[in-house]
C-alpha cells in the first residue's frame, strides 16, 4: 500500500470517528432542548459506540498510542450496556388496549385515555403494509 494513501485513509477514518463521536453531543442536546428536560436518546449510545470503534481502529492500526488505545478499548462497555438496558425497557412497555399508546413499564393506567393496563394483555398494533 502506498504510504501516502495509507496515511490519508487512516486520517479519514480517525476524522470520521471523531466526527461521529462528537456528533453525539449535538444529538443529546437537541433531544434535551426538544423535551425541555435532560434526555439521553438511544442514538447517543449508537454514535458513542461507532465513534469509539472507529477511533480504536485508528489508534490500534495507525496511531499506536497506548494511552489512546487503553482509553477506547474499554469505553464501549457502558455504551453496550446502556443499549441493552434501553432495549429491555422498550420491550417492557405496555401497549394500551384502549388507544394503543406505548406506556412505561409497571404503569397501572394509560396516561392518554386512563384505560387500566394489565401486563400480558397488551394489544398488538396493526402492521402497516
Ligand atoms: Zn390509552
């Protein structure tokens, strides 16, 4: 591989990794401003994971800086864990049999139409084709 091309390629990967990683702050800020409360959307964790992966590749295969490699090699653990927790929480939501609203886990009544929610009796939403 041409050394100049290799440098260009890895610098592009590192720059994209930084961009993806940094963009998560704007995603989180936007979600927070939209809801007027501090929110960490699931996209934040995906961007964190993708940015970390690209920066780890850059550090391992091009930069070789051990401190940077050490930092990024463990950063993915809380990102993956938060994605797992998010998915479990999403699956535990109850669909209101009255209006179809997705209600938080352990909610007793729908916040939209006040229908009583009973776990295990959720009505599946029709699939659009
Ligand atoms: Zn409802």
